[in-house]
C-alpha cells in the first residue's frame, strides 16, 4: 500500500517513510507527481428548510457539480410546520447520486476525486426517534414551528428567572424556537414519544445527527454524533463546557434521554456506508448559519454575515469567549475546527425572509416565480408608506414576541401590488437592522461592512435596500453557496485539503459586489420609525397553544 501511487496520503512524512521502507525512488516520484496533479474535491450536503442539495467544490471554492431537490412541507394546523425525516434523508442521498453523476459526465473527474464530504443542516428542527429501530416516532418539528408557546409559558413559570431560566447555562431564552422546547411538547402530547423516554429508547436529535447516523450505516454501525454548533441550539448543552447539561436535562424532565456525542465541527466522524461515495469520510458538520459564517471566512473577531434564506440570520464573531447579550440576541458557538478552542458568536434570527416570497407566490398568487418579486418591486421607488411585518409564526430577535402575527400597515387606495412586493423585500431588511443595532450595542464597536449570502441576496434591489436601511456597505460574493462551502471547508480542513484557514485566502474571492448607501440619514431614520410603529401593531394577535 505504501508504494501504491494512488494511496491518498499527502504529507512529506509519507515520502520519507516510504524511502526508508525500501520503496523504489521511481515509485515515490510517481506518487509525488500524482499528488501534484490529483484533483482535490470536497462535497457538501446542504439540508435546508425547503430543499436539499449536494454541492461539489474544488479547492478554490468553485462549484464543479450540484444537484438540488425540494421536498414537501407539512402544515397540519395554523402555525405548525413539519417535515418527514425520511424525506430529509432520501433527498440527501438522491442529491449525492445525481451530483456525482453530473460530475463524472463532465469527463474531468471521477467520484474517487472527492476527498471527503461535509454536512450542514437546518438547525433546531427536532427529530424524536427509536434507538432500537432507527425510525422516527413523530414528524420532525421545524425550527419555525410556533405550536409550543403554551409549553414555553409553562416552563418559564417553573423558574423565578422566567424565560431566562437556563440562559446562564445555554445562552438561550425559552422560546418556541429551540429544540428542547419542541421535544418537551412531543413528550407531553405524543404517547409513543413519552413511552420511548420512559423505556430509555428515545433518541433526540437535530437533522445533522439523523443524517450522519443513517449515512454511516444506521443499525449497521451508524455513528451517533452532533457537532458543537448544532448542540448549542438545543438548550441542553452547557455553552461554557460544551457538554450536555444535567441541570437542563432535569429542567425539561428528560432523564433517560439518549443524546448524541458532542464533537468538533471538523473531524472524521465516519464513512459513507453505501452509494456512489461509499467509503468517503464524513469530516465536517455545522448548523447552516454557522456554516455560512465559515463559508464567508469570518474567522476574525468583529466580522459578521447575514444569510437570507427561508429565514434571515445574522452572526457576529465574538472570538473565543461567549458574550451574553443584553439586547435580545442569542449566544451561540460559531465553529470549532479540529481540537482548537471553539469560537463564539452573537446571533439574531428572523423567522420569515425568503418564505414570505413563497407566500406571495403559493398562497396569494401575486407572482408565479420567486424572482418576479424583483421586477414588481422595481416598478416603484418606495412603498408609499406600506410596511409588511412578516410575523407568520411570531417575531424572533430582538423582539421575541410569539404572539405577533403577519401585519400589513399603511395601505391606501393608492397601494398596488408593486408596493406590496417592495414592502416584502424591505421586511427582512428592517428586521436585519434591528438585529444589527442590537449587535452594535452588545459589541461596542459598530460594524462597517456586512457580508451577505442566501437566496434573497441574489436580488440587487434587495441588497441595495439593505445597504440603504443599515447605512453601511453590503458585501456579496459571486458564488453564494456559502453555507455548503462552509461545511466543505470544515471537512477539507479535517482531511488536509487545506492545511489551515490561511490556505483559504484564495477561496471564493472573485467578483464580489459592494453595495453602498444611497439615501440620507434623515430619510433612513424616517423609514425605520415607520417600521417600528408597524411592529408594535403586529403584537398580541395569537393565543397560546395548549
């Protein structure tokens, strides 16, 4: 094996050892030549809220193949959002097979050129499954699901700290957003889940664990792990110690629950059990928003990114110490690379961003394709006083109002669909300003440039609006699959595709676009004052679920 020129070992120590063990110089030189020319590709499963994709990158961060599939959304009651866990796995497996087929069809690469894969996933979405069968006991409750407001109030009543009962441990408030609250609802309302907990066979996980376990063999040796970024969104991990918290487990009544091993975001967890990539290491894992932070290469304290996907998520790198927000933001782990100390972040989350465009398309019939919203919105220079608070399942940071609901304010006889379209784009931008203002307050140093990615960032109009509302530059890369790229980077670092983060200097650097503010500060203040008034009007519409 040592003399085999196709053996993928990249260090100088290999060459030295091979010579000392008697390998012929010609064989060693052949191996060295192979290493110099062999493709270094990294794959990434990006399992999102409405679609799954598998993206294959080269070592400069360019996409060489991609396949994407949407999957069914389930809305059994108002405010409820569910996924079938089997759909999440099946779409991931199908995307891998199709992307590899596309890769080989280029004639330039083979599946064997893929050194490793990473996984990134929708966070907080909660799966309860049976340890004996590996099957789900209930549909996955999605991160944006709002059914647990009554559960939140019941839990908050248990502590004199209210919704901050576990804030000192996990950095998070009790809200409908986080995984442990969703699991508590299942235990209280789903007999199969309650019985499994009682019998000690209930496994709780986020989507990353579900995918890794099944991709590495499930009942045939599947690996049961979760990375620190996903664990930090459950409310069950001590964010300071990076271990499951006995205090949190007792608080929720989860004694006997089977929890995955917490691991680094960048290490080899196991190998793909079957399919086109059988034997390829799974070596990186990050929650989607942390993956985007890594994909945007926000490795320095004080850097921030905003991802406009189904929701909208801003993360601000705070360095190697957790910062506890005084302004409604979340303390979370940004990433951990190998055995290095973890990096922390402040996060602000908007529940509805791109999904409001889907709502205009699928529910209201205002547009037939998502990109039509830009054409409509560009027909007017402003909304003529119309504000759309897209609080379909409540408002997240920095408001934390689960009782809020979608509200359109300022409609007159003059209002038309162009104004509604523009107000929809503006909604995510105003909520991002509220988050950035809170971040600046907590961090003490105003952000000067915001890095952006995600579906809505494809819109030049939306990004110009964002720059105008924030009053700072907005920096958009040409290749905007930064969530997938982040998990690919984590995996590639684990297997040596890149030696360290300095090796990433030339990754995804070409053709960036910088949007700069074009309105006055007085106009910005006037517009934002109207938004804040509209937000107040959205409060108090929803009753608690039992």
